[in-house]
């Protein structure tokens, strides 16, 4: 995807030195486009923990590069680094998936072969994600194209950021939207602001704007009203973990959108790559660990002042406590279907087995 006409991925190896890792500092977007250099695994871990990089597939890819940085510095550190990287964020299963891939690739290799293999594996994970997301776009496109052909336009609602900034390229939920736009359909996106961290207002709006896709940012509470008035043709969201029975963990507030969609007969689709499937877990509400983040994300807001300064202000009454669960689980029964790189399916064990028969074994 492009920023000011220049194509980027959201993580890459510096072509100058051939080993350090580059990311966008997503805590600075949309006010400043700043590229950060990660020179060791601790910096990669910090970038994930502080959400300089975020979004389930991107977290996995950056963690994989974190392993590569660690192997370059000390190939004997594998058993220490894997759990440390895995502990950076609890909900997105892509993190464990990427680290498991690195473990499988590296643990039997002689020490001196580990660094090169770890870089190779991280690159394969990144390439796989970019191609997977492109296919998700292709498989989601007909949903939008059908509505656009019937109505002349299509209104999509999305929550959080599941675009190219959350993956290596293309995005999951946004990939079909980019493809519909590029195919000439009249697409408009309702962008939930996604409090408390505003990934919708800051990142999804930034991405869609950069790509020229029509969009309108709405308060998180507006979606139900818009659905009641026929302003939403379909919802598409990304996810951090999908269970064996098709339950979906995603950014806090997703569940409420799914409830409103069900009440209003609006299709509610979830886009995911294979790396987001967690076959070990069945009941998402009971079993998926939900990240609890700090109070300050709720009590404070960050933005840019008219004279260009980035400032954080308190918006909650002094002395009030705040709670900050970062994700929720939408039960499979509220999900119209899943959009994957292998096609679309019902959000159920049977639906997933059809597309991923190898998981059944
Ligand atoms: O806390 P974040 O910003 O990492 O949460 C991101 C989301 O919830 C995304 O919707 C999800 O990771 C899917 S990204 C393709």
C-alpha cells in the first residue's frame, strides 16, 4: 500500500544494512509518519507492547523479526527470547503462531545456522501474510460487488483497524474494500472511532484517505442508529483469534456491533488469515484471554492542536476509576460468515473444517 505515492509494507528489513527492522510508529499516526529502526529483540518486544506496532498479523510478523534480531546477536538465546516475545500481548493468537513457526524452524539447527534461518522464516511469514491478505480481499470482494451492482453503491461499517497497518500489506477487513474501490465500485466506509485508542479514527481513516476511499468517522455508539436507518449494507471486521467453533475475539466494541447488526438484519462478516485460527480453543467467551490495558487510555485523549503540537489531555473526572478491557468475543451465532484466504465459510467448526481440512486431523 502507499503513503504519498510510495509503496510500503508495515514491516521490512532495512535494505541499507540488510539486518535491522523497520516499522511505522503507529502511536504517532496520523499526525506524523515516522519510521522506527528496531536493532534488537528487546526493541521489537517494546514496539509490540507499547503498540507502536499492533494488529494481530503484524504483531506476529514483528515478533518473528524479533527472533531474527535475537539470533543475530546471540543464537543461544532462543529459549529465553521466545517466551519473552510471547508475553508482550495476550489476545492475538498470531503472536504464538509466528513464534511457534520460528521455534520449529530453529530449535534443531546448529547455533551458527540460526540467524540466517530466522531471517528467512520471518521473511516467509511476512510474504505469506501479504499474499494471504490479498486473497482475503479477492474472496471478500464479491460481497461488496453484489451490493454495489444492485444498489449502485455500498456502505460498509468497520471497527478498529484491520487494514494494511494491522497486517504486512492489504489488511484483512479492509482488503475487500480496497479491491472494490479499485474495481470502480462506489464504496463508502463508516469508520468506528474505536475508543479508547482510536485505531479507527487515527489509523483506518488515515489508510482509507491515503487510498482515496470515501469514509466517515463515527462515534462508536452511532453504528446501531445507522443500521436502523438503512445506512449500513454490511459490516466487516478483522479479528485477533477465531476459535474452533467460530467465536471471534476482536477489538472491544465489536460484540455490540454484531448485536446491532443481528437486530437489523445487516450481514456481519469477519475477515481472517489462517494464522488467526486457534483450533485449541472452542468457547471464545470462556477461554480467550482478554488483554486489560492501563486506565490512562480511557481517562486521556491524545490529538494534535491547531498549531501542530501533539498533546494528551484528561477527559475523565478527577478521582474516577477506569477499566480498560481491550477486546471482546462475538459468539459465532452472531457472525454471518468468515472471509479467509481460502474462501468464505460459516462461522462454525464444520465451516472451518471445510476450508481447513488439515486442522481436523
Ligand atoms: O489492540 P490492537 O490495535 O492490536 O487491536 C487490533 C484489532 O483488534 C484488529 O481488528 C485485529 O487485530 C485484526 S487486524 C487484521
